[in-house]
C-alpha cells in the first residue's frame, strides 16, 4: 500500500501538473497570437477606434520636403537664366502697343512729338497719327513695326510740316524730297528709319496707305487755307530699325488748339 501511494506521489502527480501547465500555457499563447489582433492593443477603447476606422480616415502621407537647415547650400530648382513660374508674364495678356512718339525729317528741319489723332481740327505744335479712315474703320492704320502703313499728319506751318508745303506747293519742286530720310521714334524706345519714295499732290483719298501690305510711313500736310480739299502725301519705306535712347524717344508733347 505504501508503495502505491509512493508511486502516486512521485510519478503520477508531477505528470498531471506538467500536463495541466502545458494546456494553460498553450491557451495563453493563442490569445496573443490571434491573427485578427496581431500588433493591435487589446484595450476596449482602442478596439472601438479600430472598428470605426475607415480608409478615408487614414492619415495622409506628407511627402513635402522638410525645411532646409539654415545656411544649407541646396541648389535652386529654377535653372539659371530662366524666369520662375511665379513671375512669368501672363501669356494671355497682350503687351502694350508701341506707338509713334516723335517724327524727324532732318533735311527739312522737321522735329515734332507725335500724339494720337483727335476727332476735330488737328492740334498745333504736334504731329498726329491717324487710326481710323472713317467712322466704321477702327484701327485702320498701323504703328511702326506692324507691317503696314503708319499715317502721320500735321499743319503746313512753321515748326510743323510747313517745309513739305514749301517744297511741294510754293516751290513746286516736290521731287526734291524723294530720297530724304524720315526718322520715327516709338514708345518702346525704337528708332525706325524710312526713306521717302513717292509724293502725291492734291490727294483726296486714303486709298494708297490703306492698300499697303508692308512697312510704310506716310506724311500728310495741307495745301492751302482751312477747307482746301487736296493734301500733299509723302510715302516712305522702311530702311532699318535700331534701339533708341529713351530720352530721345518720348519728347514732351505740348499740343495747342489752333484755328
């Protein structure tokens, strides 16, 4: 009998306890190795967050570059010699139109500011550019560099286009002006050099300049007292274009009403 109890105490009890311990240890490992909760804390509050988390709630990945440390020598992303996109000119915005601002005919001692033509009697002390041929033809004439005729007109007075009248009407020698240079400055600081090719006396239409298909400069002045219908026209063609000193390009115009 003693031997039976001794056998139970020394063999069976330790074996039973060992088996029970293996079962408990295995149960604990399964609770930590559940694939549905691997890597997720098991507190009730955090489980609730996991259950309500949707893909749209996931934090976005910030891929913007981190600030450069002070004094870093990181090269600029804009290649040298190019304009950053933030200050590039707007391609939809047209640049300002370059306008005739001064006309000079050295051989005739003509040198005047040029302004936009008015709708009434021309001003004195300036030449004016014609932009319409009639009430229906807006922008009928061009400006230097636009590949068509620019039409300047002024009174036949001293200090204005009087010398054209002098040679064409008084001296009856208009051919003397053929070959003379006409210099026209523009608001974008360019100097256009033209040469007089033709003259037209007693002109009563603008058909010639309106028909121009290339760069031309036309000068017009009157042939007599106010109301005289015919005009003298000089036609000049382009010789060259050069940069001009801004101080020479835009003289101060002082138009005066005259009758």
